[in-house]
C-alpha cells in the first residue's frame, strides 16, 4: 500500500467512525480514534481546516480543534513529562469524568452557543441545554472579559447528589451512572428543567481558570487546584496519592488528575502534538474490583432501582457495603442469587456497582425476591423499559 492509499484508508475509517458516533453508536474508542489522527499526522497528511472531512448535517465545527490529553499511569511517565516540559510551576486538578463542551460568548459578552466535544473537530449543538443551565444559575449568561468571541471549555458533569435527585424526578431517564447522564441529558430534544441537575466545570479555553472563577463559572479551582514549584516529580506523586483517596468524597465522578504547566508562555512554547497539548498530561487512576458475598437486594423507592447489600469490604480505599445493580433487566440477565459471590467495582464512577457473579452459584444460594408491589405505596407494579415502576405513577 502506498502512503496515499494508506491516508485514504485512514480518512475513510475516521469518517466512518465519526458518522457512527453521531448516529449514537461508537464503533471505535476515543483512543483508537486518536491513533488514526496520529497516524495521519505521521504520514504528513495536513487538515486544510479544522473539521476537514465528513461533517454530518446538524453538527457544528469547533473554532479550534478540541484535543485529548495524553494518558499516563506511572511515576516514570511523570518523570518523562517533567523532563520534557522543564517548567518551574505545575498545577494539578481533577480530571472530571463527564462530557467535554465548548461555550462561546459573543462580542458583547453574552452566551451564544454551546457544542459538545464530539470527535474534537465537530460536535453537537447543545445551546438549548446550556441556556437551561443559565436559567438554573449554573452557567453565567454574561461575561465581563469579552473579546470578539470568547471560548470557555469545560466538562458537563452531574454530581452524585443531582443524580439521585434526578432519578427521583420526572426527568429521570434510563441512565446507569452520572457520567452517562451528563453526556446523554444535554443531547435530549426536550431540555426544559434539566439545568437543575447538570453542572459545568470550566477549566480552560480563552480565559485562565482564575478569571473564569471571577466570571462566575464553577471551575476546577473549587475542588482541587494544587501547585508544585519544587521537587516536581516527588511532590506530584505525593499529591496523586492523597487525591486518589480524597476524590471519593468529592461527589463528582473523576477518573484521574490533570497535571498542567502553569505558565501560559511556557504552554505556548511547548505547543501541541497532533492529538494532545504537550503542556499537560492526565494521570489515570486504576480501577479496583473486589469479591464479596451478596446478602440481600433492596428495592429503593423512585424508579425501583435494585441495590445489592453485601459483606462490607474496602474498595479503592473506602468501606462499601452497598452497590447499585442498575435495573431490573440487568439483575435478571446477571443470574445472581442471594449468597453468591459477586464482583464489585469502583472505578471512574465513584458510586460502586456490581459487575456480575464470581464463579458458580453458592450451594445455599437462594433466589432474589422481586417486588410484587411498589415499595413506597404498595400499589401494583409495572414493567417499563428496563425498570419496575409504580403503576400509580406518583412514586416513579
Ligand atoms: S484540560 C486537552 N482539564 O479530559 C486540552 N481537561 O482527554 C486541555 N478533562 O476531553 C484539557 N477534566 O474534557 C482539562 N481539569 C481538566 C479536565 C479535562 C476533564 C477532559 C477534557 C478532555 C479529556 C482529555
């Protein structure tokens, strides 16, 4: 295959993946997508403009490509990053696990448009959803530090508290965790009211974080914003260890920390690779799986979500004794019984969940009792989508 043929094949693959992504079905992971872009770059292929290639109808091109972050997992990677960047000062903040978005403010300083990250070149218009967040007071409608057009980047997240409240409200959907809620809910057709449950954590774009904070955005500074100015590798590693435990009580899903060169001039000098800035890396936390004995299943009120009650165990540094079993259908398909050993996991989602049965059924295991009536009001129940709901309606 010649270089030209390889480039053509990669472009076709990239466009097919983009198309699939926008019809709601990912055929490759974000990392695989980035590999395609990196290979195109290595072969000397130049994008003529941001988003060159297939742009599906109804999608919006980004003003500037939204890059990914290089992922690192070990001390050696941090050593390499510090050696390659040679900065005096680094900042450490959470890597939020939601959906990245770009908010544009117009020349007068008013909110104009919002777009999801999508594939980095173009994303989905979520302006209406962000307007509802403005109504709810969760995103500023106006900024003082206006320019011709000002871009604010950040992550759309749903806090654990809002996730619970949402599931108990009539806007609750079929989302199994806060992350899926964050990426899904803003893309709904009807977004009225969702702003009361969704947050936007700003961390970049045209304005520095401290200025975003002054403009009234919720920023990463609110949660974690450590700086390291000496013994860089040592201090960064010590912070990561501390934060890995602390993040458990943040109440927002995080899947790592982002280590950034603090100074804008140094950032500009370092620039970007084809997929990620050279001035930042994401240190990803490892997820942990544990085995324990399932002792009971409780049916919570609301959308009657099954909750597993098990022998308490320490999972990723925290005592847990309960985990979500997602929904009625999941529980049925898993074929688990009371007394079985189960695998539980806590990873990016801070809320622990049951992965499935570990090994065969226990000898003395007994069937799980499914509710025959609404656990809240006693009315008959109905099976709706993947859930069990109250037939009267007021309890779901
Ligand atoms: S800075 C890449 N800071 O992580 C350009 N990104 O793989 C600089 N993310 O989609 C991004 N928390 O949405 C930055 N505190 C944080 C972040 C963060 C989450 C997301 C970002 C991007 C992904 C990178």
